[in-house]
C-alpha cells in the first residue's frame, strides 16, 4: 500500500472558513482522476467547513494582507484561498505522473 | 494609400444598455449571426489555416475585399458591434485559428491574453467566431463574466479551475463573441470525438473610445441595472470594488464624470475644500 495526496483548493466568499465557496480546484495524486479547468459548474462543497466535515484536512489559508497603499481599489486575484488535503491509500503509484510531466502545454 | 474601411461598412450600432452589459460582463455574445453557407465555408478556411498578418494592419490590408474574414467583418450585425466597441477603422493586432483536438486530455489554464493590460480609458476586443455547433463536451471556451478588470498577468490565474457563474460556451454555428482584452478565459478540454474550431481576431482601436455606440438611450434605467450586475464568483467585498471600477470605465466611455452607482465613487472622492463659514 502507498499513500498519495489529494488536494482541494476552495475560494471562499470571505476570510471565514464557514463562508460560501465561490471557486474551486482539485488535484489528484493517485492519478485516478484528472480534474482540469472548466470541468464543472457546481462546487464540491457549500463552504470550507462542509469540506472539513467530509474529512478534508485544512493545511493552508490565505493571509489577510492590507491593500497596497495607493492601490486600494484595484481588483486582482481571489483573496480567500484555502488548501485542503486528503491522504489516500493506493495499491501502487499510477505512473501517470511521468506522462504528465513530459507533456507539452498547448499555447494559449 | 488610404486605408479607410469604415465608409464601406455599416450596421446597427449597439445601444447604451448593451454597452453597459459589455462593461459589466466583459463580453458581448451574438448567437448564430453568421449564415450557414458562410459557416460551411468558414470550416474549410479554418482547416486550411490563415497566414499571419503584420501587427497593427488596417482591416483592408489584413483581409482583402471578398476574402472570408473580410466578409465576416462586414456582416452588418458584426460590423455594428465592432464599431460600437472600438470605433471606425480599428487595426488587426493579430489573429489565430484555435483548434481543440478530440480527447486531448487537458484544458488550457485560465488566462488573459497577451500581458497584463491595465488601461482604464481604452480597451482592445477579441472577436471569437465559432463556425460549428459547439456542445458542452466539445470544450467550448470557458470565460469568467466580470473578470476583465482584474489586474492579473496571463496564466497566473491558472490555479483557478472553476468559478461559480462561469460560462462554458455552448452555442449554435455562426456565433460571434467579443471579449474585452482582460477577460479570463481558456479553451476547455474537448471530451468529444469532434475537432472544434474557433477563429480569433484581436482589434486595437485607433480612436478615443467615447460614445461610439447609439447613445440615444443613455438615460435608460437599464444602463445602471446592467452596470450593477454582480456575479456568483465575486467575494462580496471585492464585488463592491468591481462596481467602483466599472463606474470609472463608464465615466471614461461616456465622458460623464458625474456618473455613479449607489454613491460608490462619489463617497470616497469627497474632499471638500471650502472653509466652514
């Protein structure tokens, strides 16, 4: 048995972990699934706490950083980013990682 | 040599309400505006590919009269929308045929084209033409409504896979979409067995982008309603800043420095200079 990490990134409406999900991303270290950009319209959980209740472990939360002086009205990246992980037992590694590392990214 | 294109083209200009919707959404979608016979021809043209054009080419130089691209741009509804956004005689920044191969496995990361572009009083538009019906599994372009004013650079947004209220394009053949240059977008993974084609042209304005559309409805209350649109992916606090920035854009486009929505700009600009009596 081998342990692999699954990662879930939730973007929340405020800095509170129990606020609503407004965006999400997923990465699967088991290689069983291949989440990608634009693959769904419905968030996996309603809030960050709902992800905790389902067994995801929070390991990073975005810091609260004051606006840069003079740029207080700028809009840029999403502010409230929370990283979760789940450790999953697999029989063996999938080997898919080597393939993915070798693939060329298509031009935008 | 005079490269005037405008005098040969015309079409219905956009209304103020439609322009306000563009300022809020960052895109303007025109469904099935290209006729079927042109779409059939378009598929052939895109399969063959188009030669590059020099950056900044006037339309008549980039696309000779009678060419497919020229006829596409001279469709009245396309010509009118383009003129409303960037004015007469825009230049062609560049163009590209985008192809999403069947079962290709991966989507493009969410990105804005070119490099970070923070102009507040001017903008480019990107015309995207879809010559075939696009179904959900064909990986139609993902775009994020209301993301065009975000100050981010190219694919630095690649970490964002899905945002609530995103648009996964499904459209009939002959659809044309105009995007503000800053809009976050990307080609989605094509999970079908069909090759998907899209033709993109980026246009640069050559005139000041002020009141280029049909402004006879400028006072229509629906203008403010469109500009106040909020999107499900906005964090509520930042969503207020989006409205603030939209007001500034509308002021630039109309020349009306008093325009506001719910006092957002007026309030934080208020610095009375008069002394108390």
